[in-house]
């Protein structure tokens, strides 16, 4: 158990969440059997990318992956991501990235997420601001191709060992489809738009996510687990160059207030769209997962839980306005500096200023997969049931 997971059991927050989780599980467990998901298909950004952007561009380097995989594993963290803990909860293997052609096994799903992905296409390259060319619509195109080509190939090699690495065609209808995307649409908006312009764009962003769900539904997918976006204003990267902020710029926990308010507004629009989507797709089981509350709950309670300052970064060199990113080398005052890991990542919430540590990801997974922060309040093990 990580330090965060162990300490969170202390105090009011832990007691409240445990009570809610127990109540949800008891109610659902008494009435519905657990789902038998044979596979997971994931769509998203770096919060759930298990190797896509590393396969397509420059591989993520050490010390990423050190806490669990003991080497870089295509993940923007020191270890596992929330999607990895979802796979563990459903007793399935970790997802292979769709773009990774080496050592892949797709029998139990595939991951189309790539770091830097957005819901809406962006007119810029990954080399400018790190925005992936694989926006959500392209991930859906890749899924469509994957489903079609593996279906044909499965029957060609059905009686050979190669078939064991391919999805069974009938499993697509039984799979769980997970989404964790939208954060980069907000970050691009903060960089390129006024707040009023970004607010006006939110309905189109959420409609495009709904279109992705509809596409999968039309191909037989029925169970959807959709994360909202986290408190982007609490990412340390958004505070690196903030000096003497004006009154009201930061909230009581030191996060950028206006950015978090926009995230909350995005999440509200997303929930409204999902509620509407349930009427449009009557056979679908669509669960909205409040990741924002889980992450903000962890950040706001970090001191009480004995954790490091949630706005401090474990990996990288960040002193005053000198910034060397995690795993990189650079010069500070003519001296070469390496962006190394801290001694104990398990007490840090932020791994590299943008992404969460494995311990924080595990905490978020534990407090969302049980259904206590889901709409409807159903655990992920039961997410195939319509409510």
C-alpha cells in the first residue's frame, strides 16, 4: 500500500468515503451481479496513455516508471496510472498501446490514448506545444480500423497461436469503454482564447466527446466509464511562473482559481451532455466519474494526510524561475543540472508538475472505482448495468 493510500484512511474524509463506498457496494451487490468485462478500450490523453506517444515519437525516458516498472514504460508517471488500476480491479492485463507494434497483446483490449491529446482537433504540431495529432476523433478512427482489421485477421489465424493475441470479435460488445480526456482542451483554451471564448466552446467540446461515444455505441459498445477533468488550476506547471499573484488569483489551497472554475464548468456541461446521451442511447450504461472531486479532495487534504506540499514537484529541478523538466538536463548558472526524482515519490501528489504520481493515481482510483463519486453511484465492477 502506498503512503498516500495508507494515510488517507485517517480523518473525516477517509471515514466519509469509506462509508459511502460501503453503502454503494452493499446496495449494488445485493441486487446486481458483477460484470464480466473481457476487455477495456481506452481513449484519452497523458493521464491514461500507456505507451502511445512514446511509440509515435520520442520515448519517455527515466526516471519515469521507476516506482513500479523499474524502467520507462510509456507512462507519464513514476509508475501506474488510473487506467492501470482499472485493469487490476477488473482482473485484466495492463493495456497495450494501439500505436505500439512491439510486444503487444490485444486479447483484452487496447489503448488509443496519447499524451497531449485533445477532444477537438488543434491546428498546431506536437513540436510547438506538445499537443498530440491524435485527437479524440482520430482515436475513434483508429478504433474503427482496429476493430475491422482484427476481426478479419482473427478468422484467418483462428486456429494458430497468433489468434491468442487478437480480440475475439464478440468481445467488443461486452467490453468496457473508458474515456479520460478534456484537460488539454482547457489548457489550449487558456493559451489561445479569452475565458468567454473558451466558455462558449465548451458545448462543442462535450458534443464531440458524445459523438465518440455514439460511434462506439453504433458498433455495439454498451458500457462506458467517462472521467471528467481534474482541477487543472492545481497543476504545479500552472504556477511555475506566477509571482506575487493579485488578490483572488489563487484559491485557499494555492490553485489558480479561474482555471479550476473553468474545469468545473466543463464538468457540468459534460454531465449534462451525458444525461442527454443516456436518452439518445437507451441500451447504453454510461457512468460519469467525478475525478475532479477525488483529485481536489486529495490536494486540499494533503497537509492533514502528512503528504508533501501538493503544489511541489517530485521529479525535475524547479528553483525560482529555473526549470529543468523531469529526466532532462539543462544549465543553471552555467552548471549542468539533471531533473532527477525526489527520494520518496509516494508522499508526493505531483510527479513532474503536469502528471500525478503513482501513489496519487492509486488514491484517485480507489476513490472513484468504488462508485462513491460516480453518477449513477455504481462501482466499476458493475458498470455494465443501466441505472
